[in-house]
């Protein structure tokens, strides 16, 4: 066993990574470089504020359309609205396609911070600023959009230059072959130990690739497509999304997928060891739990 | 294991508390002048970034087909200016109305609607993007702003074109709520920047800015001043209104609305 760990240390060092042992026998590996950690937290700040200011902007026209044009008189794929009643308080509705759902209290109609009924789409506690202000929402959105884009660009350049993507994110042939096993492990909420815990698993790799190279860039591109100035310089941009309103809808759907990713990401952090995961994203050091020796199994 | 569960719960509660702090912090930051100025820095990046691409080649906004025109084109902001003077103009079908052109020009001019309609015109079917998020398509006919400015002859120190309008969104008695807008010379001389007197083949309707409105196709709707009475060339707009270059700009919206 001692020999094994020594071998692993050598292996880690060979991959350009520091590793050390703690007093309690756990092995610490240097998992995230300072650059990656900084980029991660800047990205978190940006994504949270972009989402919240984005919902503020959405509230100014709480409808989604498909194609080139779309306003209140046109059909909508999604719409959040308040419906006044002859008697009693208004009802908040979310319409998706042909169906509508009563969402009073959360979407469409909700109690404002001061307890007054408000008829906005997304409630105060999820928008920046919390009160209705399209002008301020846009200021926040564009500032953090620039920070987000520049941080993302630096991260992608670093990721390739430092071979972080090639080494840590690119799935190996072994990964692809064992994808079924990884899906099963995820369903059983089983987390890797020992040697396997030093690398991302294949679902993790594919998810990060999808977020870094598809979802986040798609946010920037669909965001830019909503700009009339950009559209005049790059008329092919709205074309590829079938129109400005389609780009706006894709912007919203992609944001929803990113929120979904964040939920799963946080859930996995909680399930796989909150303090260890937090430490690794703050200090860089990640503790690898030793291989579990299961009775009756001789498999390595 | 129990210990860990509690800490997880503590972490969750902590995260929710932090969320609440962030929210109230954001509101306070949003109203803090220094922070506001920092956020406004992004507008300069938007302007510089877009002008890098837009300035040299002056690309045109896409023009659409007749079949693309919106059945209902929403009229936003003022839909019927208050006041006896505008009412009189509507009743007389703008027959004695004149578009004034002044400020930093060598030849201050005034044109009647008939005179404007007799000038070389441009018709374009374009997409109108509101800052709120919706888009509508309409057909606009008007005289090129560059044609008007060429006749008035800008003085060398003219940097911006200001549009003075008849509508007062705040119904102010002292004129402090009168709509106005400003664009720079890059947009003023763009080949699609027109003073439109017709929409979808009809005389420009009152809700859309009769007798004449600005179309500056590579920016958002609030730049496209309706009910324009006077065009002024200026060196700077810091002494007009609250000094931000337009009615909505004075109320927190960006001066550069290309995004």
C-alpha cells in the first residue's frame, strides 16, 4: 500500500502536479491552479449577476418569440403575466405554448419586498436591482457581460496553453468505453476514491466541455445577436438563429440550462464532500480518499 | 456523518443568508454614484467596440420584404402629445408646420412638410428593436438626414445632432419633460438615417410621431425621436436637459443604444 502511494506520487509529479500526504494518511493533490481558481470565482460572480440582471431585463417584456420579430400582438412561446380579476387579487400566469399554469405568488404576481402585490414576471428576490429598473438592469448586465467575456476568453486561452483542457477535460478512449459505468455510479451517487478521484470522470468531463465550449459561448453570441449595431455589421448572426427574437429565446433557454448545471454542480459538491471541494477551489489542494477495501472483492 | 449533515445544512443556510445580503447590497450599489460610474464604463466599451466595426465600413441594417411587415406595430412612449399647439398642428394636417434646422450650422433653415416630401427620399423596411426586448418590422419613407445637414452646412465644431420634440412624457409645464435625443455624426451621416414622414406607405400616424420622426436603424427604439420639431447641431450636449444627451438617457439609459 505504501509503495502504491509512492508510485502515485511519482505518477502525479510526472503529470506536472504536486502531491503530498497529510498526517491522517490522506493524500492531497494540487488540483486547481491559481489561474483556474480565480477564473472560477470571477465566473461565478458574473454568471449570478448576469442571471439576475437578465431576469430584470426580461421583466420589461416578459414574453419569448420565435423568428425575426415579436411583440405583444404576436404569438409567444412563453409569456409570464398578471391577470386582473373582477373580484379578488390578480392571478399570475405562465403560458408555455398552448398551456398555462397558475404561478401566483412566485411568477407574474407576487408580494414585493414591502408586502405589496406586484405584477411583474420574475420576483424581486431574483432580480438585480430588486425593484423594477430596466435602465439599471442593463447597466449591470453589460458591465458583467464584459467581465464574463474577458474572463472566459482568458480562461480558454490558458486552458489550451497550459494543456489543462487536453490533460484534464479531453475524454480518453477508456472514458468513452466505460461511460455506462459512470452513468451508473452517478445514479447511485457513488463518488470516486483513490486513483480515480484524481481525475474528472467522463460525465464530468463532457459536462464541463458542454458548459465551457457550448453553453457559455452561446450566451455571448445570442446576446450579441440582440444588438442592432452588431446585426448590421454581421447580418449572418441573426440568420443562423433564424432571427433576433429566436436569439433572445435561445439566450433565455441557454441561461436556464446553465442554472440547471449550477444546481447539479452544487449538489455534487455537497455530496462528494463540501469542505474538500471548497478547499480545492480556494487553495488548490484536494484530498483523495483512499480506495475502499470491500470484503469479498479482490478487484483492484 | 451526523456532524457533516449539520455542516451541510449550515452551509445551505449560510448560502441563503449570503444571497439575501447580496440582494440588498446590489440595490445599495445600484444607487451608489461611484459604482454607477463603474458600471457605465461598459457603455464606453460597447461604443468603442461597435464603432471599431461600424465606423469604417458603415454597414447597413438589414432591410426586409413587404411580407415581413408587422401587422400591429406597437407605438411606445407618447402616442398623442398633449397641448393646444400640437392639437392645432394635427387639425391643420401640419400645413403650416416647419422643421427647423439650426445650432452650429452656417445656414439655419426651415422646411415645410411639402418641401421635405419633394426632396430625394429613401424607403426602407427595417426591424425596430425596443430596449424592452420586442421587435417589429415597418416600412419607412423619409428624407436623408445627411441631405438636410448638407444644405444647412455644419460648422467644423459641430459634433452631435440634437432632435427637439413636441411630446412631453412627464406633462411638465416648464418643458423639462420634453422629449429630445442626440446622435453623433457617424450615425447622422449613415445612409439609412432618415427623417421619416411616411410609415407603411401612409402619412406617418400620430402614435408613431407625426409629422416626422428620426430613423437611426442601428440603434434601439428610444433613439428614434418622434414628433421632431427642430434639429440642432451642437458641439456637446452637457447643457441640454440633464446633460446625458436624451430624455431616456437623463433617466439612466445608455446614450449609445447600439446594443
